[in-house]
C-alpha cells in the first residue's frame, strides 16, 4: 500500500530525477518503488554514505541489482564515480526515518546526513517520507537544523504537512 500511494503522488509522477533509498532491516520495503521508478524511465538516484566527510553522495542506478551492502550494511549503489549526480538535479526525495509526527518532524538515525544534504540545496524538492502507521508519533523532538518532510506516506494514509523548517526545539 505504501508503494502504491507514493507512486501515485503528483510530485513523484512529475519528477524526472528521484532520490530514493534502499530499505534496511525493518524499514518500509522500497524495492517495488525503486523498480517502479526504473520502469517509468526516471533517473533513479540512491545515496552512498561518505563517512569521512559526513555527507551523502548520490549515484544513478539503472538496475535494482546494482546495490550492495555499504555503510553499516545499508544497501548502496555499487557503481563508478561517473554515475555521481549533483544533489541540485534531484526533483523528488523519498526519506527514511525511525519516527515522524504529523507536522513533518522526522527522527532519523542520528547522523544528520539527509538534513545536511537538503539544507545545502538552493531549491528544495518535495520531501516525502515512507513509514508504517506505527512510526507516527504525537511529537518528534526537533532542533533548528532538522528538516521537516512535506508528506508522510503510510500503509493507512498520506499525511500532508507542507513546506516547513523546524524552528528551535519543540
């Protein structure tokens, strides 16, 4: 249901270059979403963690089989440097997280990688999280550098929260 809801979003359908992520452990299974984007001939980009510089580097894949366990065992593109994509070219971002609130607050995994990536962009693409309904909580603590998502797609609904940036601790 989550994949069907996400791939039906106008923001996803309009985007030519999409930043997706390969699911890990108990995250929402994103394989179907990745395959859908490839089938639609979108430019499919996935992150690789650059732990030394504490940032995400983005790489285009042309087949779902191009992923291999990377940083902390998370599936990452196993492709050459010639496939690196500048973040400014991304038109849609699917974001992972541990928990979310209905105001777009997102609890990530503690590295701040997505927050740094998004805050460094001149133009912000739509940010859409995928989560199970059980990951929606009353309130996620946020700080001034935390980026809120615009929508959260769950197995039960699509939560529309609009463009917002966290303003101080809540």
